[in-house]
C-alpha cells in the first residue's frame, strides 16, 4: 500500500502535459491544487489521504524553466526542471530533488487563464484528475 501511495504522490509531483504556445507565458507563477478526483478502484482511505496531500500542494513555475512544489503546513519542497517542446504540445517536469529522478505523463483537460485540469490515466485501472488555480 505504501508503494501505491508513493506512486500516486510522485505522479502528482511531475508531469508531461499538452498545451499550446499561447499558454506558455500563462504557466509562469504559482498554481494551487484545489481539487482531486479519481475513479481508481482502491481503498477509500487511501484515496482520501492522496486527496488531502494533493490539495496541500502549490506548484511554482519560473521563467528559467525551474519548478518548485511546496506542501502546506510543512517545510517539504520538491524542485526540478521543466521543458516545453518545440511544437509547444509537450510540457515535461523532472523532479531532481526527489529520492529518484522521474517523469510522469498527464493530459491537460483544461488550460485557461487562471485554471488548469490535469488528468493521468492508469492503463486498465482508471484515472486521477487535479484542478489547479493560479494564485
């Protein structure tokens, strides 16, 4: 169970996301996770734990292609680099301050001024969604 919690938390912390050129500059700044949803068929207590951790996070994207994730009420911070592909359809974040360097894949379901929704598919198991609001 700890491995599943770690997998879900890691997947929240890093992502590969599709979006257009116009949104590149709009990404810069602080983004607070305000909602977590999932249809994964796992223990409801585990889902609630992941939800609570998810909504405690604030992502900061800087113009120097660095990001930081802060967790409310803790001193815990994850840091790394992000990259936007030449065609501006792929956005990737790599956590470099975590125990292991990693990337995860997300689809942006919605990206409009001040709001993003990320969706991650777990093949054959379901998905999870994160709603972020620009601070």
